[in-house]
């Protein structure tokens, strides 16, 4: 514990030994002593049996008396990394740094939790995954979302992100049904990231009602509210459903078939799109000269980059020739 007055200089406060060196840090400093072979054979829990903390000098010294009473403060699982660090302090012997505490079999893990998992100090959460799979046989998707949220609230999951990746599909069947009904399309394809986003949104709603949030669980993804809003706009949502890889393959195939005039028009329009310059372009030509092919190549190019293209046409026949086109003034809208 460190004490300082309201008028003390900040530099003098920060340079106090009590601030710069704690009992915990001085334990790791003691482990660096090459002449002390005993210290490196002990865990932090065992250390007070053989050493005593010198508060004045902020260091550990060999204990003269045989008996010692001490404890490590309890840490609840909700504290995250501090909880996993406490677990490791019961197992790791003689670390000289925080990196040493996270090292297992020569590999330095990114977090204390990963180190615990590598040492088999945590359960693998298989029982929770199986419980959700079993519930899927008879329960609704909303019930499964609540079940997963309750597991998060209970702080019993060692790796919530692993349980999430194994079970999120069971939370989205009702979303598929309602979305297809809303858009009146049984063949509507829903991207995987949109399905995950929906399930995360339902989980977040439940957690907020219980004074919690997915933001408390650092390894869990967080829902994108903008994507949820887009799902209610049929035109934008259908554009988001295009696969960039498929559009990219279509773009490469069609680009090789453009003639010189088509390529010139293509490059001029694409230059305006990529430069965010905007513009109105009128392309004239007799039937069969490849105007529609040019529009389709432009659409595939823009969609392959994950952007939105709204095709519109003035007649029913023209709208059938363009992917995702609707009846309106002929042209393109790039978003």
C-alpha cells in the first residue's frame, strides 16, 4: 500500500519504492538472483514459507522462523486475466517476468488464460457444447440464445468463443425463416456473418437486461448494429448477399471478352467510381453491340470489392438481363 499527500509532486510519488516495486514484482526479482537456487523451485503461494517480505526495502529475504501464515486474495472469474493469473501462481515456479508466467513448454502465450488452457488447468467446455446441441433437439432458437447468455453470466465457460463457434448456427434458424418471409423469397441466401450478427444481437439484448454485455467478454465478438439495420432494407440486403469470390471470377471472365470500345467506357466509369467523383454516363449503341454485357461487367467488378450496385431498367426485358435489376429509369447507382 502506498500513501501520498495531495500536494506532493507527481514525480516524487511515482519514484517511491512502494509504487515502483510491489511484493509480487519483488518476488520475480528474487528469482533473478543466480546465487539463490531455492527461490526458483517455489511457486508464489509457497514463497512465504521460506521467505519474508521486507516492506522497507521492498524485497524478499530468507525466513529465519520456521512458521508462516499467508494467503493470496481470491479473484472471481469475472475479473478475467487476473483470475487466470491467480490460477497460474499456484503452478508456475521461479518466473522472472510476466512472459515466463505465460510460457508453457517453451511457447509464450498471448494471455494468462491461454497458458492455463495449455497446462490443462481449465475444462474444455465440451459439456456445455453438448448441452446446447441437446437443447437444439426440442428448444427454440431464442431459448438456445438465452441458454448461451446464461452460461456467459455464470462465468463457467473457459473459452466462450470456442463454445460460440461450435453452436451459433443453432441460434439462427428462426432468423432465416423470418427474413425469407419478410422479403417473400424462399430462395434468399443469407451470408454467414449476417447470421452470426443476428445471434450476437439477441445475446446482447438478454445480457443488457441483466446488467451485463458482450463487451465484458474480451474474446467474444460484438454485434454490428448497422448490419442488423441493413437487413430490413431489401435492396441493400440482397446486395450484401453476393459472394465476392463468385463476383470476382465473373469479373475476370468477362473482362477478357471486352472489346476496345467497351473497355474504354468501362475504365472511364470505373475511374469515376473509384475516385468517388460521381457522374452521369450515357452509353449509346444498336442492339447486339454489348451494352448489357458492359453493364454486367461493371456490376461484377464493383460487387467483387464488397460494394453495392443497384441496377435499374426501364423495361421488364432489360431488368431480366441485369443481375438484381428493378424497373426504374435505366442506369446504375454505386454505393
